[in-house]
């Protein structure tokens, strides 16, 4: 301790404590950190516009859309007094709410009808219990003609459903500003008076569709890999001139419309189509027993494999391009036969390409809906077809958002598993 | 040269039986001079442009932009409304979508007697359209029907031809694949009709769990022979390719397969289900644009204009007063009357679609139907 102090003095202005210092005396480490920090700040500022753009136009809208899966302000906003009055009512008790609730409903609906928002609430509650939308539409027409006093009788006269306990239970159950209702529907479940239970068997669709979407996407990924690997190998090992030519053929489908490509498969695969005609002509099959290759899972897998094949070939090709030929040559000179050289030496080096291609194809196919809609019939449609239905036809955006959130979570989970098993740093696009 | 154009102009004006002069059209005060009209595209949009938009532009000088987004109009209107930037002025939708848009507060409420033109004999619009005014936001335009077409050259049928709807469920006499729409609407009703349920009872039966099960059980008897379609163009294509022997679609699509493409296909009008297509005006328009939209709609749905549209497409006008004015097809020169779903010979047995009932039960039954399809 004392000796360092002496050194300190003897060296003059520069403190010698074993720390490297810059000319002005600040420790070099500190200077470096500062410089690095400045560097980081500069690069952050450089990407800031892009980051902001992505946040505003990509992350925020998606988050907003996904938030709809739990949001349920509409009940409280449309009939606030009723919700408040209904809080006193015990849904287990076998009696209708009292006159105060009916009066509150009358006051609420009077305002809602004037603003024409009561039918919107009806549509929302109709998702949970069918008949609600008609109930609110009908009552809305009658509300102006209601007299003061004995609202209960007047409401029941307007529509007998107001005298049904279940109507009130549904309103009460869904009066909170947040709801798990959409997520429950998305998992084929519902909350009844007895708690959460699965829907009756003849109404369950979504779990089955999630399962089918995953298994068929895996099947599509595997068939893309089986078809794409030899093509990529060929492309990577042909002379540049020929391989460029072939590469154009691989990219050709990108230049045709998706709908045209899908419809072309219809022409080829249908029962009176080209392939069946040919097979009948060469007497391989009988005219009465033509093959069913479309409007089922086979059709979806064939058409989607064709559409997604380039996404498998391109990363495979660019990885194979970088594999130096002398590894295989070395293996062979050490006595390996063709298969061993390929399987033990060449193939492991293509794994990053396989990983990248498989992830690309899998994620694209999980969200596809146009092709399954056109060639999938009933057994080949995906969960995204139902999401599209709820977005554009039924306007049940809450359920669509819940289904979308679950799909996103599933993909992330699979991504995580992939990272654990294969390792994400093992993925290479080129 | 000048003479020739004059002659052509004269010929064109003869084609329009009753040309409207600008004096007859009431002026539009405080109106926008540009508007966007949304419709379905294809032959249907063309018929509207020829019958409504071109004469309207010629009379008023309004610039009309045509958009072909009707099949996604419901979702887009909601998105536009939430963003507070509605870019459409008049939108063509089917009646069930109009009900949904009206419920969601996305369509303007219309007063038929003040917003729509009366018939030439003075009958108010509310009576002229009658019970086709299925929603307070909806302005009916045409009546179309979902009905069956069948191939007239099927060897296995031994010269028999289907005459009633139940032939669809009769695999013994009429073997072969059929195409049906991939949704419960219409299919459940037809199934019940052919399972011994009286026409008036259909919706009462469907109201119950057992009724839905009964309808699905009837459909199950032909399930493995059905190709399910989701776009109206599919059945005509499947029929033309011989992929199916009969199939349901919109009657106008079958008209073009039979008359324009000359395929060996015939109409089975039995138990056709009438449906409506018409205009709605979106909410959230500025005052000038709203005035313009109302002015256009009033013109485009008057008695003569609705009859004019039938020259270009085989859909029946929604006004009673238009029916006698329906003439010949503008290009094919065939009499359009017998091709209208509303023609007495075709409308011997029709089924009335219950809008209110479907508005309430559509989501529920759709889930059941999809689950059944997937089994």
C-alpha cells in the first residue's frame, strides 16, 4: 500500500496504479467504453427511423389487433346503468332481476337507440348466445313506445327472451371490460353457469383445425425438403451457365399469379382433369374409378408444396454453394464409399440450409389460406381459413384475434423448441 | 365522318328506351362532384355502369370511380370506420351483409319514401319495393336466386331429367357428383324440404337442436358425392368440365353458361331461394358526399333504371313497377323475361329466405356446419 503511494509521487502527474491511461489521464478502459457508447448511440440513431417505422406500422397495429381478443368494453359503454344495477343480482338465484334493473336497461337503451349503437351490442352478445342480436334489434324498435312504469312487463311483452334467466346471465357474465370468452371459443370451450367446459362435440372445430394446420404444414415442409434437396444439389454442382438457366426455372413460379398456379392444379388434378385422363388413356385406371386428388388434403399438400418449393430450394442452394468440394474428395480418398461420403461428410454441412428452408416453408404454410380454400375441399382447410371468415364475414374480430394470438404463440413455441433441439445459430440463408 | 358519328349517337340513344333529360332529374344542392361506387366487378359491375353510372355521369357531370371490393366490403367498411376515413360513397352488398352493417352502425338509415323515387304511377317506393326492404339501411336493387343447374347429357340418368329439388338428394336416379356452397345457408333448408318438412315449418324446425341434426343427417346421405364451393364461379366451371352433374349457384352465372357459352346445362328452378342485392350508404361521410350518394341512389333505383339493368344481366329488378319494362338482352338479343328468377314459369315453387332468422343464428350454425364438414 505504502509503496504504491511512493510510486505515485515519484512518477509525477501520472498515477501509476497498473491502469493504462490515455494522454489526459483518464483510464483507457473508460475511454474505450465511452467511445463504444458513442458508437452504439450513433448506430442506434441511424436505425431509429426504421425502428420507429416498424413499431408504428407493424408492431403497434398487430398488438392492437391482438388486444381485441380480450377487450370487451362494449357492454359497459353501451349499457352502463344496467351493468351497475345488475352487479347486485345473483345469477344463481332463480329469479329475474328486479324492476330497478329493467328501468336502468330502459334508460340505457333509450340513449343507445338514439345513437344507434344498441344493435352493435346485440351482435357482440350474439357471439356468445345466438338470438341476442335479434333481441336487441327488436327491443330497439319498441323502446320509444314504452310508457313509464312496470318496465319488466313491457320488456317481456316486447320480447319474451327478457323473461329468460339465461339472457340476463349472459349479459352479466360478459359485462366486465375484459373477457376470456374469445380465447375460450378459440379453444372450443365456453363458460356456462356450471363453469368452463368443452363445447358439445358437434360444435368443436378449432382444436381440430389447429392440429390439422400443424400436421399438414409439417407434411408440406417434408415434401418440399424431399423434392427440393436433389434440385438444390443439382443446381449447386452444375456449371454456372446451366445452373443459372435452371435457377430461372425455379424462380419462374414467382412471376405467375398465385391464383393462376392454384387454378392450374385444379385443371391437372380434378377427376376429369389431365392426369386422370392420361391414366385412363394408358389403361392404368378404370374410367369409373378415377382418382380423387383434389378438394382434399392431397390437393392442398400438392399445390402448396409446388408454391413453397422455391423457399426451400433457395437457402439450400446458397448453403450448398459454399461447401468446398475437397471435403468429399478427402473422405473418398480416405476410403469412404459414395454414400458414406455424402451422408457423413456432405449432408451435415447442409443442415443450416435445411433448417432455414424448413423454417421458412413451415411458417409460410401455417398462415396460408388462399390455396387451401381453393383446393382443400373440406378436409384440407387450415385454421387461417376460419380466421379469414371471422375477419371478413362474421365480423367477430375478437375471436379472429384470439385464434391469431394462439397461432402466433404456437409458432413461437415451435421456434423455441427448434432452438433447443437444433440451435438457431445453425440456420443459414447463404 | 361526322355524319357517321351522328348516326351512331342516334342509334345509341334509341337503345335507351326512355332517355332522361337533365330537366327531369332534380338538381343536387351542396353535393360533391366525385364519388366512389363499390360493387362486385365482372359482368355485374358492367351492367350497373351501363344502366346507372354512365347515364348519371352524362346528366350531372359527376366523376365516378368504380371499385370492385364488394366481397370484402363488410370488413373494409369497419376498418375504414375505425380509422375515421371512409373513402366509399355507395356500396353494393347482399342483403344479409346489409343487415350486419346496419347492426354495426356502419350503414346510413334510409327513409324509402323521401330518399327513393316513387314509381311512375305515383306508388311510393316503400310499397313498390314492398317486403324486399329487409333492413332500414338497405336499398334493394335486384332479386337473384340461388338455384341448381344440371348437365343434360348424363348417360347414367337414362334420359331422365331432374324436375324437383329432391333430385339433388336422389343418388339412385341421378348418380354423380354435386356441388353445394360451403356454408349452412340454403343447404340446410333444402335438406329439410326433401326430408318431409313443410315449407312454412323449415325455420321452426331448424331452431331446435334436433332439426339441425335432421338437416345435417339428410346432407350426410350425399356428403361423399359433394364438391363444396366458395366462389360463385366454381359451379359453372365444374358443370362445364363435367366434374359435377348438378350444382347450386347464382342464376345469372348459370345464364351465362347456358346462353353465352352454350354448354349442355339446364336450369332446375324448383325451390330456388330468392336473395337480394342492393345499395347501402356508409356512415361517416361528409355532408356533400352524403348528398351526392343519396342523389345517385335515388336515380339508380328508379323504375326505369332497374329495368335497364336487366338488359345486361339476368337478375330481376327489385321494384314491382320495373317488371313490365324488362326487354331484350343488349348484346344477345334474347328476351330476358323468361330468364328472370321472378318469371312466373320459373317461380312456381320458390323458397323464402328468412333474413332475420339467419342474422341471429348464422354464427352458431356456421360453427356446427363447419364441424360437421370436417368430420
